[in-house]
């Protein structure tokens, strides 16, 4: 889930398990969403995106699900590996707004135990 | 390929000092962004340049912050005077497609600590 305070929500999984990271967004006018991965000491890295006319999109080992009714987004990582350990956050772009502007969530820390 | 390059990677300074952060975008990219990341506020857009021209600086916190892009391969973000609340990680990102969100590539960031 998303952080509302000083501490990031955390998810700890065993290597090989599937991970599900959740994100709630607030603006019903948002029509484009991106999941980013941020490893320690690095900048955010694009993982996968989805537009509001879709409810599911799959990439390599990752799937993003979008539920517009409840304004919820999730990132599923299959067969989680130690290299997946990072902070993951979602970002939204508002339809009709600037196409360069994203509103970022505060992130979830994923820890993969070997 | 060299990605976005930022310097310094770490900066520790005292309150009241001037701080200059530097960014070299990916060659050929015509859009550049400065972001600030804190635990409290997450990642926030400070300013966006397109073809070296500032397009949106609505995220710049106050007059103590200024950004320049004198040419296509270099940008600076300056804080003068710095304050402890400016402590954060500052990211530069660049894009080749008019700044569209899905095409922004982030640099490694500059971790700033103002004492």
C-alpha cells in the first residue's frame, strides 16, 4: 500500500514467491499510470505502464492491474528474485493535463529473502 | 550508453551556503526535469525544460531555488541560501519525446544534507 507517514510500507517475500504491491490513487481523472522501481542509491526506473482503457497489462514477470472503480492499482511480480529488492512506487498522469507531469506515490519497500 | 549524469552524488553543507547541483542529460534528449525526493513528500517535479527553455517552474519551492539550462547538454539547480529543510535527494531526468512521462530517464540523484 501507499505510505502516508514517515515510514514506507514494506513487503517481505521469499525468493521464488509471487509479490503483489498495491497503490491507491485519488484522482479519478487520471488516465495513465506507471510503476517505477528504485534501487538503493539509484534513480527511479520505468517498469511497466497502463492506460485507463485497460484493466490488465503484462510484461516480463510483471503484471499491472487497474481497478478504476475503486481507484486501485497493483503490481504483481512473478517468481520474485533478490534483484527485485527495491522501493516500488506508482505514478499517475491526469487526462487533459500536462503530458509530462506525474503525481508519485510514496512507495513500498520490497525485500526478497534468499 | 551513458545515462543521465549528475554531480555531485553527495553534498553536505551548512545552512546559509550556496549549493549547485549539476546535470548532463542523455545526448539527443531535448527535455530535462529536476525532481526532489523526500520521505514526507515523495517525488516532486521542480522544473521542466524543453529545448533549453523553462516550460514549467511551478514546483520550484521559493526564490531560493533557481535552475538554468545554458545548452542542451548541461543544467544546474542552485539553492541560495540553503536551509536544513532542503535536505533531500535531487534527481534530474531527461526525455527525447517532448517530455512525455513514459519516456523520462532518471539520473542517479544527488543526496543533499544541509546542516
